[in-house]
């Protein structure tokens, strides 16, 4: 089951995504890989707030371990998945 996060104003802050090359909201980063946050979320957002503590607080121990053991997708794979998801929404 995907983790549930409390709604916060910081969800709508923008950060330039090094993987996608555009500005992305924190809320997108929380669900980028579907079930778990983007594998780069801690690296990207740690300068803005203590994102690692936020994730620890809002994820189960099992989810945290699975999240940390997940291999990040490469940029091309991520872009293809985003395009396919956008096509399905139309």
C-alpha cells in the first residue's frame, strides 16, 4: 500500500528536477515512481527542509526499507512512463 502523506503547503513548492529537466512540485516527487517517492527526493529537497525525517515519519519501516533499496530509473525510462501516463489520461 502506498504511503499516505499529510497535506502541507510545501507540497506545491517547485524544484528543478535533474532527471526530468523541468520544475516539479514536491507533491510530484512524492509519487513519481508510483508507489514510492522519487529515488532522488532526499538529495533534491534536503536543502529546502528535512525531507528524510518527513519520509521516516510518514512511511512504515517496511516501506522505508523498500524505498531505500529501489534502484532509480534512468531519465529515458522515466520520460517514457510519464508520456504513457499522460496519454492514458486524455
